[in-house]
C-alpha cells in the first residue's frame, strides 16, 4: 500500500475510538501515506497524530447549506474539487468507518482500488469492494475498530486511543490554572451532549460539583460547547460552592489539555468524556439510553450504568422524558466510585 484513506467524518467520540487504527496502519505499511477525511469541527483531533500524514476536510455543513439555497452549480463545483483532490492522491485502500451513504459516496469518490466499509448500510455497501460487520467484544471500548484491524491483518499492539495537543494548548491550561486557582487540583465535569436522553440532571450536577469541592478537595470545572453556555450558567448558579465555568470558552484541543491535567473527569456519553479515557485521566462516564462499553480497558476509568427493561433505548426513549435509567445514578455512587478510580 502506497496511499491509504480513512473516512470517519464525525463525531468526536467515534474519532477518538478509531484513532488506534492510524498506528495499526502505520505498523502494517510504514512507508504508506495515510490520510484522514473529516468534517472541519473534528479536524483538531487528528492534526497532531504522529502517524498521520494529512487531514483533508469535507465541509458537509457548507454542502447542505448550498443545497438548501439551491446553489447547485456551486455545490457541484465543491464536490468536484474534493473529488479531484482525493483522486490526485491515488489511494490504494480506503476505509469507510462510518458506514453511511454520505461516507460511502465520499469513499467511492476517492477512486481507491480497494474500498472496505465497516457495517455499511443505507446503500453504501454497494459502493464498497468489501464490507465487514461491526464485530468485536460489544462491551469493550472501540471494539468495532479493533475488530476491523484484526480482519484486515493489521498489527494491534496495545491499540491505544490517541488525542494530541500542542504547546499553545499547554500554555492555555497553565494560564487558566493560575488565573482560577486550580493548581491544587481540579475535576472536569462534562454534562452536555446532543440528545436529552443522554443527559444527567442539572440539579444533580450542581450538587455533585459542590460535594466534589467539599469532600474531594477539587475545584469543579465545567466544559462544553458554545451551545451549552445557558445550561452551564444554570448549573453554576445552582451550586453552593466553588466552580469554574468554561463552557463555550475553549477549543476542542484546549479542552483536551484541560482534561489531561485534571485529577478526575465525570461525564455523560459524550466525546469529551471519551477523551478522558484516551488521556488516562481518572474518569467516570454516566450511561443510560446508549449501550455502554463496560470494559474501558483502563483501571482508572469506570462506566456507571443501571439498565432497565427498556435499555438501551438509544434514539427512541419510551419514558416520556423521565429518563429513569439516568435517575438511578446518584451523587453518592459517583463520589464513591471517584475515590476508587483516583486511587488506582
């Protein structure tokens, strides 16, 4: 193999889970050029990977906007530009890790001689030369990507997830720690994600933050994106202790650097939470509506999950917004488990 394309456009967590494939591909083909195709909001996760030669951005959001505005000529021009850029690299192998029609079309547009799809559906299977199921150990983190590596004969090694950041992010964390008085230790809280059934409850986050400060001696730090600012402000206002609210104030890699220096991370099923495991930060993840990876492969990372007969409901909750599975996770349980993972 002289040139290899990996297609995983999003999301943060899935890109983190799939990151060991880069090192596995490099181990199999040391001289190959390895390229990743990704949406712009996730590019920073890949830019500093030591075994990745290039990151190509596909701005699907821009394409959708052009389609909605019926600017078809401009849309076709952008698609042709990406197709030309991909084919200029003469890919021998392309891996579609997303398995959707959009990722399958982009994989096909690359012109790669061999196109392998992981769990391909929505018609993308017809655009592949080979399709593999999403196999592996269901309860193990990132198992489907490890399974893919096994099936195509890649060396596994420790198959460790990678999240990189640079000196500017390290300097940012040093400045925040000095400004906010975090040098004595802090805990990162990540309450936010894309679907309400994956959330824990704002009043409990506020109570947890206060008790983390009082009982563990750590200053809670809230992380999230720009869309989470209002909810983060409510959590901060409801607490009765010290809390640093940085929601919407960090880049993705700055958030990674903050997580890397934290004494503890508590998160729902969200990309920032998965980054905690990749960075070997003592981590607790709260799962309910989604099927968890109970085997985190890290002694200092634990998943709290109390399944009900309706679990996991994924995108189709039947509880009318009560979210009983998440309600079963209590503050006492989190604090007790936090002490265990921090002691590892």
